[in-house]
C-alpha cells in the first residue's frame, strides 16, 4: 500500500491503480485515425458510387472523425470493437442496405482491418503518453498493483505493452474479451477480484466520463481524469480531479512503513 499524491497533495492510500489504455496509457489517436479512415475506404467500396459521399460523411460522424482528429468521447476512441461494428452496420442501413447485408459488410470490413499485416509495427506507433514509464516504475517499486482496464481486445493491450516493454509492470488486464466489459461497474469488481484487491483501495485513471462514472459506481476510492492523450482534450465532468501530465502524480511512502525506531 502506498499514498498517491496529485500535485503534491495526498489523495489516497492505495493498493492498486487501474489504467485505461487508449488516450490514457497510449497516445492512440494517429493509429485509431488511420484505422477509421481505412474502414471508411473499405465501406465506400461496398456501396453504389452515388451513395459513397453520404456514407463517408455518416461514418465520419459516427466514428467521431474530423480531419486528423478524433472526438475523445466518440465511438472509435471509447467504444469496443463490437460496438463500432454495430455503428458501422447502422450507417450502412442509413444509406439503404438491409440489416443482414449491412452486418455482413461490416463484419467483412472489420475482419480485413483487424487481420491486416504488420500489427506489431502498428502497435509501436501508439506511443506511451509522456512520462508514463516513470510513473509505472514508481508505482511498481512501491508495491502498488497495476492493472489495465480497456475496451481494446486482450491481444491489442498485450501488443502495446510488449512493444514498449511495459508488461513487467502490469499485474493483469481486463479487456473487451472479459465479461462484463467497460463501462459496466461489474468490470471493475471482476478485475479487482482477479487482482486480489478491493475497489475501495484502488484508483482508476481514464480519459472518458464513462470510465470515471464506472469507477465511482463501483466504489473505487479515487477516480482521476487524464487529459493529454488526444489532440482535443476530453471534456470531463468537473467533479473528477484531472491530470495534464504524469509528473503531477507521485507516490509517497505510506504511514508506518519507513521502518524507523523511536
């Protein structure tokens, strides 16, 4: 157990810190923007030429894509793969396809993009957010359990951690492959059981209000919003403390652990 401090002020005595991945641990916007653009291009090829502009505009709005920026609370940034697939199929329906055909096209497009070669290279493009390695090492040294709770698939989380040699700091992951998944508070409860910690002795750090409200509903002691993982900072509920840089978080020695005698 260690004391976590935000800008020098203690905010909790904790056994564990749970991190979101995209937009928190990783600066994923360039990778996710490229992925969204590729999906849109593949979707366009599946409709008649006269419907392509409409389809593109609708998909850009559905994905939260504007130029080279993603809306930090949009589906590409926050939602699971399965939810993104459903939103894609819904857009196909809006341009005149029936649901079975729309779903089939969406599944084929997602299969093509998710099975594309060079995934290890792609993961390396999603760089860790600045100062992350120092914080993880400090937490790990203090004996704090570190977990990753994300709507990415387990393979994507593991690939990112391996690419940046962060996996040795991480005690466990809870991904879109686990049930229940984010933002169900049950995801936090399940993950805490897996890690052997209590929610009331944890902090959760994420870049979306859905992360923070999930943490609050699950009884997590400290919910912190991270703002620097996207070109457009997320607009988070003001009641949650916010972090602009990992240097604002430090680990203090827990009371009674210095071993000094009187």
